[in-house]
C-alpha cells in the first residue's frame, strides 16, 4: 500500500511539473510573439512618422513656393525720379498747338503761349507703368534693345546701354532688323569673326590693301550692327526715344509682336506703341533723364 501511495505522489508531481513546463513554454512563446508584434508595431510607427515628415516637408516647400511667388508679385520697381525732376529737365514742354496730335490731347494739361504743356502727373504714371514692364521683363530673362538715332538721344542711349550691358542702335535703324533678323545675325557673326581675327593676328600675312578693306568692312558693320553684337537671338522688348522718328523700328516690332516702350511727344499718336511715355523727346536733358530711368529698370 505504501508503494502505491508513493507512486501516486510521484505521478502527481510529474504531472504538476509537466504542467509547469507547458505553462513556461507557452509564456516564452507569448513573449516571443509580443516581441515580434512590438517590432512590427515599431516599423509601422516609423513608417507613419516618415509619411508625416514627408508631408510636412512637402507642405513647407509649397509654402516657400507660395511665399516666393508673392514676393515676386509684390516686387515692384520704384521710380528714382519725381515730378520735380521732370519739370527741371523740361519734360513738360511739347510742340506747338498746330502740331499736336488729336490723340495726344488727353495727355496735355494746358496750352501756354501756343505750346502744349504735358500733364506731368499723367506722364509720371505712364513712366511708372513702362518702367515696371521693363523691370519685370528683364527679371524674367527677356532681352531689350534701346534705340535712339536722333542727335539728342545718341550719347545718352549709348552710355546707358554700355553701363547696363544692353544692346542698342544709335547710328541708323537698318530696315529689316526685325523682319529679316537672320541676315542681321549673319552680319553680327561676321563682325565678331573679323574682330577676333584682328586680335589674334590672322590678317598679318595679308597685303596692306586687303587689311585696309577688312578695317573698312569692320567700321561699316560697326555702324550697322555694332550695338547688337551681344544678342544671340532676336530681342524681346524694344525701347525707342522718339516713336515718330523711329517709326520704321516701331512698325517692324509691332508687326512681329514685340512690345514697344517709347517716348512720345505731343506730335505723336501714343496708341502706336504698347507703353507710351508722353514727354518731351527733343530736349537732351529730358531724353537723358528718361533713358537713365529705363536703364535702371533693367537691373
């Protein structure tokens, strides 16, 4: 009997120990499963955080773009001249009443001693609009050409264009400069080649007569296209000092769809150009003032 009791006790202990072992193994499995689940959870959380960060970064970039656009839109050119400067330069003086164009009368303030006097507040508004257009065009990478072939404008146009690195025409507007640009570009390339050849000494072997002919050809091309050598392609904006005097250039530009900014006197229809500046275009001081202001707007 004693042996049977001992056997029962042993069996119970074995069973109990087996249960304990089973429970312990289950607990380990649960721990392992929890570890696996926790790793997966961490990965999911990391993915969510990464997505949130990318979204935040995208939002920030979009906000920066919006801010840049707003800054670009809000960036405006501020005139460096006022009505007093225009008055001192004689910008208010137009032509005689008999020469005043009917469509220019809306920009005339009064006729005094038979001379039309421009309304300077209106003139400065037109100047501001023109400068703003030139400023925005140059900021967007467009090329502008300054034209002033009349005696009063040549010096100012050449000086300002050289200072600002702009293309210009001061000797004579060659008919077909816009409508026949391919031929003008060939002349520009030829001028550049001849200049380079002289600098490199490529014509030293030539006779004196040939060298003199080359120099004459260079001087001829300088008069025609010397101010346009910086252009690689047809320009985008045309500025002229006197729309009436430079009517050939204005007509070609309008025919090609190129915007024209121009000084227009009282004897000129302001509607022939896109951005008229109704002012005196015969006075050297007046021309210099406006050309310099347009030049500043190209920065």
